[in-house]
């Protein structure tokens, strides 16, 4: 378990977008990675099961150029959403295997 501030997460997401890397480290043991995957379309975070299956937490969603960091239980992913996840390196690897880019 961990806690992150909105400004910390937003800054890392901005760095991710500007640098175009697969994942950006927040600290030595945590990374933020953005994923666009049709496998999430129409699902809620719970239905997607990414936390249970990978250990990664959703920290934000970019939709139509707008970043949302409050992703509630009723939130549904839409086609083209870039979903930002936070987790340790191994969790990010599991996430990228579960949701390959462009899938």
C-alpha cells in the first residue's frame, strides 16, 4: 500500500507524455505507466480486474486531452482512453503483458 499526491501523479503523467517512455519512475520502487487498450473499453475498473491480477492501481485516465485522477466505482473506460497505472516494476510488467499497447 502507498499514498501519492495528485500533484505528484500529475507531474509523472506529464513527464510520461512528454518523454514518450513506457513507464516513468516515481521513486526507486514505483512506476507510472500509461496504457491504451481496447480490452478496457466499456468496463469499470473493478470489471477490468487489473489491480487484482497485476497489483497495479489506477491513478488517472486521459480522455480527449483531459486528465481525470478521480476514477470512481461507476467510471467506465471509453475507446481511446489512456489509463495510467502505478505499481512496482514487476506489477507494471504484469500489466503490460495483460494489456499490450493497442490491443
